[in-house]
C-alpha cells in the first residue's frame, strides 16, 4: 500500500472479544484467534514474524464485578513466529483464568 515498514511500525495488532464465541473486531496481520479454554487465547499471524525476539504488548478493559475488584492480568505464555499465546486472569479468586470482553494485542519487531 505504499507505506514503508520499519522497527517503528506495528507488525501485527488485534482488538478482539474473548467471551462466548471469540471474535476479532479489527486487526492487522492476524488471521484468527483460537480459544484454548477459559481466558486462554492464541493469536495467529497471517504472515510469520522474522524471529521470536519481537515485543508484544497486551491490554484489556476493566469489568465491573460488583465487588470493586478489577485487578485483571494478561500474561504472554508462549511466543512463536506464527502465533502468540496469552492468558487472562483475575487476581480475586486465586488468579483464575477468566474470559475478557475486550483484549488488545500489538506486536513490534523485525
């Protein structure tokens, strides 16, 4: 499309719904999301990364639990040139895996 790619350009990004039937809202260089169980997601790249030394950044929105505890943690659990695995946990209830309605991932690298 005429844009120059560099280390400063996101190699992949995705905004997806991780509850119920997992669905991508919008993305770049992400072919699909695999639901690996409650709060466990695999982000599959359309075009592989050059190596596994890339930098993924992840985030999510806070949900109202009714008890005031919105301490959610997203953790990268596996890095591959073709996918990235992340899990969503909540601090309450012993760090249990929990589906999230809004998950955001951006990847920078070669």
